[in-house]
């Protein structure tokens, strides 16, 4: 039994994980995980803290848009921040701060989002005013 199964159930599968990084090194207590639970759900988790934990989650199919932000230092150290915009009222912006290989992660998340939307027949409509 792996750690994802202990935390999220027997059908849970860890697809991706990383930590918030400082100067390219994972010296933070902020952890990010992408977990799939069979065919039931695919969620992104943000777990912040050591003694006190704050866990936030986002259903992947709810994501409407993705933005990648990279400062000069991020470019030097190969990190970046991915912002996921969703239709969740409580947390419309889900940030993956200073993660490694941000372009690959953005592409991976984009593929998972499209697959989950197709599987659930979810359509995102765009309106121009």
C-alpha cells in the first residue's frame, strides 16, 4: 500500500507530485499532488504546512483556463507558477507555486483536463461582451 492509497483510498493512484521550490530546491512544506481514484475522480491537491496542515483540492474537470507565470529567477532555476482558473466559488484560482518543469506540467494538466471534460460531457462556454 503506497502513501496515496493510505490517504485517498485503495483505488487511488498518484499521477504527479512536486513541492514549492526556493532557488530550484524543494525546501518547502507546500506539496502538490495529482491523484486519480479509479474512474471516480481526478483531483489536484495542495497540502501546506508541517505542524498545521491546510489541504485544498480542485476537481480537474472544473478548470476553465491555465496560465503559466515565470519570473527571471524562475527561468534561471527551471521553475514556474501555474495558475488554474476554475468555476469553484470558494477558490477560483488554484496556484502551483514555483514548481519544477512548468511547461511539461502545464501540458500534462491540459491533457488531463480535456480528457476529464470529454469523459463527463462538460462544456466550457465562452462569452464575449
